[in-house]
């Protein structure tokens, strides 16, 4: 899995490509103790992508596979 578009260009910093879908995550507003949810059936793969992007941005997060409103996905919490 990669964080590049299909034509191999690096994405703008807010876009995270997960299984062909661009998710616009406003990293500047992702403050300590806040979280976001990404719906997915590939929890391990999605966690890996989110953790990789957060590592690149030097953001510490905790990710967990969850079911919210009967939708499976990954929630990421910013730790600091």
C-alpha cells in the first residue's frame, strides 16, 4: 500500500489514499486527544497506512479496529 496517487505523484499532505479512496484528513486540526474514523474491512492494512503517515508527520497515535453504528473501521487517536 502506498500514499501516492495512481499516476505515481505524491499526494498533498492532507490526502491519505486508502484502498483507492482519498481521505482528506486535516492534520493541523488533529489535536491531542482528538480522533478520526475511517470505514474499512481491511483493518490491519488501514492501520498500517495511518500509522505510516503519522510517523512521517511525527504524530503519535493509537489506532484500533472498531465497529461504530454497525460500520467496521479504524479509529485513530492523537496521543500528544
